[in-house]
C-alpha cells in the first residue's frame, strides 16, 4: 500500500469502523477501499491502541511519562503543514498554520517527563536550519537540547 493511500485511509478508517455493525459491512468496506486483510488488521490494531504508537489526534486528554513525536517533512498529510510551522514559526496566521499549531501543542503537552521531537527533513540550507532552530526555541525556550543530524 502506498504511503499516501495509508495516511488517507488512516484518517478515515477510524470513523468508518465505528459505523460497521456487521461483518458483511466490513467485507464491503474492505473491498471498496481495495486493501488486503493483513493491511486492514495492522491498521485496525494501531487505531484501537494495540501498539505503543498513537496519533496526535488520539492522545487528546491523556498524559505519558515520555513522548516521541515523529514529523516527516515529506509525509502525505494534506490537512497539516508542520514544515511550515517550523520554518515560519507562529507568524503565519492562515487556517492550516493555526490548525497545525494546535495539533502540535496537543502532542507536546502530553509529556510529563520528557519530550523528543524528530523532524525528518531534506533541508540542506544552513540559513533555513538556523531559522527552524530559532523558531523551535521560541516555542520551548532556550532550556532545550537541539541536535541536528
């Protein structure tokens, strides 16, 4: 399954699953979405918390000792733009930026003890890297550790 198809599916499957009342409905859903049982079971397992992985949407109201947030600049998200949030900080006031900032805030405030944010990107420009680090320090203050690899 392609990465784009997986994320698009992941965004909508949770709500679809809640509406499935009979096995025959599930079969029709899988056929219409054109994916294999194995893929479906893995996705179902993650959505219903049978793994240690959770989405930012799925952790609202919860707390954890340690939180790791992975953000991939090249991901296929269409509703959020984390790269823009890191590059431009809170200066951008459009709807997507506000929505992204709120979701990022939800993820970051779940950690009781430690928070690790992995921002996976292809940025080679040193000026852009410095701007991102500056913006991150504005979010969290100067008492954080930032490692660039």
